[in-house]
C-alpha cells in the first residue's frame, strides 16, 4: 500500500490536468474514493514517502467565479445578436440550445416577482445613440434596449409612449434610479415573455387598436 500523498505531490503527479479537475480529484482522494496510482499499478512499486517541500507553498482551491449581473446580461445580448444576425449558421439543435441558455440567463437576471401582461403600459426613450431605455410603467421595470432591437421587434407597435431626447443624460439617470431600486435589467427583454407589446397589425387589432395609433 502507498502512503498518503501531500497535495503538492498529488498535484505534481497530475501535471497537465486542469486545476478544476485536480481539485475535484483531490477531494475524492481525501475521502478515500479515489486512489492514485491505481491499485493494480502499485503492487510492484516502492512505497511513496512524504518529503517536506519548503520551497513551494500549498495551492489554495479557488472556487468557480460567479458571473455578475452585467456579465450575464452581456452574454444574453451577445447570444441574441449572434442568433439573429447569423441564424443561417446554426442548426436546429444549436438554435434550441441558444434559446434555452437565453431563458436561463433571463431567469437569473430578472428581479424576483416581475410579471408582464399584454395590457401593461410602456414607454421608451430614444437618445442620440443606439442605446434606449424601455420601461414597463405598470411595474416600473426598466430594460436596456437598442434602436436595432426595437425596430426589428416593435417598430410599428402601439400602446406605448415614445420620447426623443437630445442627449443620454436622462436615460442614464433614470436607469441608475431604477437600478438602485432593483428594477432595472441591462439587457433586452425576452419578446413575448418579459415584454408583451403587440408586434404586428394582427396583434394590434386583437387588442382593439389600429396600426398607427399612438
């Protein structure tokens, strides 16, 4: 039987293995659920004895980094843009995987308790740049959107207040105000789920309005 390895010896014996995998194996090794070297390889080997290693400090296990809200929202919009602009590059399975990931991120980033109804009131502020602020005024929930996203999904929609601003100061101030209250998500909403504005003439007529009404 071999003597117990120190962490440094164990790590050295697994050179070339990713750090995360080494950490997982080390945990199993300490619990006796993983042997190294394998038992069948140790029958004719000399016992391994521990030797002090004063030149190298033990390496602490680093937990996986939890992505921030902004990082998750950037991933969401990056994935949405890629799937929209280059949909022809994705097969059916890839598209489904992309939609699933977007849904996962949406659930992780939307404030708890937010719900959306087809009859909610909305307003959108357009600034001199592509960045816009879309607000569900019924629930006072703000979303960071772009002109391109708006034109693609809701250009002809009604039941929304539109305001064109000469600079982005008001957009930034209002977004920060909503964020301090936990009512702002720096990404586009999921169409039909987090934003249920009517998109086409048919949707508008079903709600009782006419295209062009503001």
